[in-house]
C-alpha cells in the first residue's frame, strides 16, 4: 500500500473506531509519541501491541457521542504524511470539553506505519482534564 492508501485507511478506521484495524496498519516496531504529562493516554510507544491501549484509554475518558473530529487537510510527501484537523471532546469524569487543532505526522514504510506523532495544544487538553 502507498502512503496515501495507508493514511486513508487509518483515517477511515479512526472514524469508525476500528482499533483492531488501526493496529494492523502499524509495523511491529514503531516510533509513537502523544504529548502530555498528566494525560493517561500520553507518552511514547515502541511496539504495535501498545497501540490499542492508547485508543482504549482515550476513548474511555471521553463521552463518545460528543466527540467530533474534523480532518481539514492531508499532505503527503513520499513516506511522510501530515494530517491537520480539529478535535472536540468532552471528558466523562468532569464534563469539561475542549476544542483544539491538532496535527499527526505519519511515516509509512513498506505499507506499514512506522511513525505516528501527535501535535496539539496539550495545555488546553490538560486544563480540561484537571479542572483548571
């Protein structure tokens, strides 16, 4: 699969909540980074087997019916893709919501995602998480 095909499959599976399908798109060894210091889903991961935990923890922390993701642009250059979007989520524990623009850097090698880095306003997300 090409970079564009893998990214498209990732976004479609993300939209439907297909965590198993998302996980299959990753290589065994990965460079994964989701920023944050207090968010339970944040941090680095290095194995495909760790991918589902990120999505399960994030989704269990949010009110599903109130999650909105708007993909605005996808740029592809060889093995690299950047996905720009806006996210709206409401945390289940405190009903606090946030809207934030985010970007994902995805690198695809031999039809598998080897790098997934998330960039966004972590401070805004942490403020909502911590009731600040």
